[in-house]
């Protein structure tokens, strides 16, 4: 009797152990399935990426870039160059190492500069912004002279001159000294090149933003002046008060205004007629001009004050 009970109890324990093992196996299967699904999901995009990458690279263009600052007259080596692939290559940029190896620039080139034939042109930024018959001349300005601080590189301006009355100029006058001069720079902000390309001096985005913020407070501008009119403008800057009048952007062919020498005399003759005397504004007769260099000057009188009497005496 006891042995039968013991055997029955053992059978029950065996069945319980088998049931517990089966139940544990069933419960463990759902935790493995999501892990396998997650691995499948993460591995799926990896298969697509290599297919799209070659298509994007084929649309990019090679550009030759400097990897370090290069002093003037220093031959370029392979260690100074890097080929970058960009979506939009600058016009005229080099695409191969052989285009620049062994060449040297007359000016310093900064790291990150994309190279082209213009990188090796002689002269500085201003020298490469003017025509052969032009000169770059700086003129001091303030908020009034500089059109209220609204001047921008690339604008065309007329230079006006006011002459006050003095011993050598008996009548106030205003005149147009030179029309249609091109602004090369306002402060440190440079304008476009002759062919309308980006400024001759390459700047980063942050540098351009800083210079643009300081443009309205600039205290000097640089004008492209025809060689024959350089002395005329220099004399005007030292004789009276200047004003810069901005010309409309809608005018055509301003870029070629002083380019040809054939019409220079006609343009200058028209400029000489734009002289207004103060007497013309007051509708009075103009003051007689000062006598020529050979004529004797009138004697200068001295004012003498004695008590309440004032007399004029000639020394």
C-alpha cells in the first residue's frame, strides 16, 4: 500500500515537471521573435544605402582647393592641394592636380580657396577690379557725402563739388565734377569684378556678414577713375565739399560709360557746362571774376576802431 502511494506520487511529480518544462518553453518563444524582427528591420536600410550613394557622387563635380595658407611666390605642391566634390563648381575652377602643381601666386592665398586662373593673376584685389585706363582713388566720406550710408560696391555715382566764397572765389558755385564713376569698395567691403563675378577677394560667410554690417558706417570709398580725370578729381577733393549722388540701376551701359576714349572729350565738355553760380540762384548779376595773374591786386584795407568811430585805412 505505501509503495503504491509512493509510486503514484512520483508519477505525479514527473508529469508536473514535464508540464512546467513545456510551459516554460512556450513562454520563452515570444521574447525571441521580436528581437529577430528588430534585427531584420535594422538591417533592411543598410542594403539600400550603397545603391543610392554612387548616384549622388556621380552628380558632384571635382574642385581643386588649397589645404593651407600659401605665402606669395611659393610653388604649389601636391601636399597643398585637395580635390573636393561639390554639387555646384565655381566657374573656371581647376579640376585636376596638374592644373596648379608648380605654379606660384604673386599674392598670399588662404586655406580653403578654390583655385582658378585668376588665383595666379598679378596685383591685389583692387588692381584686378579696374580697366587698364582706370585708376583706383580713395575718397573720404561721412553719412551725408556717402548718400546717407546707403552706398554699395558696384553702384555708379556722380561726384558733385561745392565751392565756398573766399578770396580766390568771389561767388559760391556748385558743379558736377565727374559723372558715372564706379564704386569699387565701401569701407572694407569690395564690389564685383569687371566681368560681374564675385568680389576679387574671397571671404567666408561670417566675414561678409561683418563687413556688410559695417558698410553704413564706412568712412571711405574707392572709385574707379579714368586716368585723364584723376587730377581733376584730386583737385576737387581738396577745394571744397563733395557729394556722391547715386545713379539709377536702370540706366543701361553704365559699365562702359568711361570705357572708350573717343567720347571722353564730349562727356567732359558736357560736365564742364554743369556749373551753377550762387548768383544764378538769387537771380542777381554774377560777381565779376578775379583779375588775372598779371593784374595788380587791390590794396588791402585795415579796419581801425577809435572809441565809437570805425575807419578803413590802407597800409
